[in-house]
């Protein structure tokens, strides 16, 4: 009864108030819609530099950034979330799996600053819901293999294009950062890299002010290259080298990539509309990187060189059967057909590309701390491995 009375009282006020009546007559809703086109880009030309900040800049401060990080539960995502939370940002974490998927991220920020939100990447309304309160959108979604449910094109291209369109329609997104891959090109032999290149074009078409990051293969505690190699070596005592191991790559420490994303986000807008290629300070051949892995896990290097045609033949059955069998197939580790295709060409930073240096960051060399996590694969614990313990005298204390 009281609610009905309050409603009638409010309606009488709206009708009787001359200020509101005159406001409606001067600026009707139809005029607002006409003056503000639904799909007009509203990205701020000066980035997020004007946001109100409070505190000293630590995790209990308020940075003013409310970021939706798509792909936050992945490898790079946890480092980006940590960097955002460290400066007092609120991070909205969309996830589509178990409730436990984003659990490890909640500890990275102050109480209530990391907000997991369940969503469906194929449901536009759920994407809008996780983006509704944000002023920054980061797209870290990507996958290097296909499944029965998600193709390369859908994960790496279609989803990115959809996020850009929704961000454009949103009206309050000040920065959009897309994480692509080094070597992304429409002429690449890799389907994933072709899809990433198509995503870059689609995003810049929708949001010319978006920033594109192209990291090289990333190295870190949860990486998908050195960990897989070490696991294979511990199980089979040798490592297959696709080709002859002479393909040149430029691996980068994942923490540096996260720092580059934050540096671009916090600048005065100079990084908007630009593409950055993020490669480490050293170029390795695949064989040299494998040598670094063997040296760190302290195992005797043993290789089996697998020519490209044979490697492709070994990897092809999974791709052929992927959508022809009524059950999911295992994730490819060493013999991933798309990655084998990518290894047929060198993947290094272009000569005139924008790099870490343009963002004021000096990337780490890999040897040392960035690959220290590999000591967990040593045979005798952190101190010993085959190449050490076999040289130690039995009388050594």
C-alpha cells in the first residue's frame, strides 16, 4: 500500500514539476537517440589518464580503472589481472567453466576488487553484462588448437570482432587492447595466425583507437612449450625436434608481456591505434631453446629429428577425426599440426615494428629466473639432476 502511494506521489511530481516538463519538451528522448548514434565510437582520445585516482597507488588504492579481462583465467591472464589489481583497479573476470576456474585470481586484489562473472561467449547479452560497468576491455582470448566445439576462426577471430562491436556500442569504453600473436598474417601457413590477423583487421575497422599487442611464444611457470618439452623428456628420455630445429623464434617472458599491456593502458593515449610486436631480447633456434631446457632440468640432451612431412603426417589424424568421432580427442602436445605449420617459417620481431622499447620496458633474458620453474623436473630434486649427480662422488657429503 505504501509502495503504491509512493508511486502515485512520484507520478504527480513528474507531471506538476515545471523544470522536468520543460526539460522533456526541450530534449525529448527521440532527440537524444538522433544525436547519439548507437554505434558511434566513444573511445577517449587521451586514454585513461584523466580518471580520478585515490591513494598511493597500491592494491588498496583506487586507480579508477574498471577492466573486463576476457581470457583472464588463461596463462597470460593471471599476470595481467595481478598487475591491474596491484595498482588498485577493479577487474571483472568473465569465465565460462567451473566456478573454481577464476578462484586463484580473487587473492590478487583487495576485497571485492576481483569480480568473477559467468558468461557464454556465444550469448551477446551475457557479454554485454560483463562489460556493462567497465571502462577498459582487454581481450586475451586465444587457443592454439581446435576442439569439437570451437574452431580457430571462432575463438581467435569471431569472438574478438564481436567484443569490438559490443565495446563500440557500449559508449563508455575508453581503452580496448587486443592480444594477438607475433607472426599473425593473412599469408601465414598457420590457421591460428591467419585468424589472429583477421581479428586485428576487424578490430581496427570497428575501433581504430584500439591497441594491438603481438607477443611471441611466451615463457613462464604455466607455459605450453618448455613445460611440455620437459614432461615429454621425463617420460620418454628424448625430445622430438620438428624439422631440424633451425627455425628461429624470439620467446618472451610472460611477465614482460603483462607489463607491456599495463604500460600501454596507463599512457596518455600515445599507444592507441598502434601495433606492438613483443619479442624477447634474444633470438633462439628451436634447438637452442631445447638446449636451454635440457641445461635447466639437468638431463643429457637426446633428440630425434622429425622432418616436417613426417611430423605433419603424425599430427594429421587428430585434425581429420576431430569432427568425425562422437567423443572429444586429446589435446595435442608436441605434434600439433597448426604449430608444425607455423614452425616452417621464422617468427621474429619485424625490423621497423614498435617494441618493448617504445613502451619503456626492458624485457628479461630467458636464462636464469624466467626458466627457474623448470628445476621441478630435475631427477634428484632442485639441487641434482642426471648431468650433476652422475658426476658427484658417492663420498661427497
